[in-house]
């Protein structure tokens, strides 16, 4: 049981790291490649569900005056927070099982 939980938390951590990497890669590539590029379209498909909820917040904070979209940055911070909460849950569960 403990091994399964360790593997599950490890896989969740890897998934969150990959999602953060995809967000950074999308933001970086948006400056250099066409939005019709096949690889970029795949990145959009993967990352857009994470970014879309933060677009209204970014527009409200900047009043649409900034030339960059802050929504990916907010999504990145949300993923960091989620990863932190997963680590806390893992620590709590580990202490409950071993103490």
C-alpha cells in the first residue's frame, strides 16, 4: 500500500512538473514560431485549459494595456501552489502511516 502511494505521489509530481514545463515552453515559443505550427498547436491544446480561467483576472488587473498575457504566469503559480499542497498532503499521509 505504501509503495502504491509513493508511486502515485511521484507520478503526480512528474505530471505537475511537465505541465509547468509546457506552460513555460508555450510562453517562450509564442514569441518565435507561428501559432499555426503543429507542435505549438499541441502545446495550446494541453495548456489552454489551465490558462483560460486566469485570462479574465489578467485582463482585469492590466485593463488590457500590457502587450503580454499574464494568464500563463498566473497558471504557473497555481501549478506551483498545487504542487506545494500535494507535497504537504504526502507529508501528512507519510506521518500518519509511520508514526
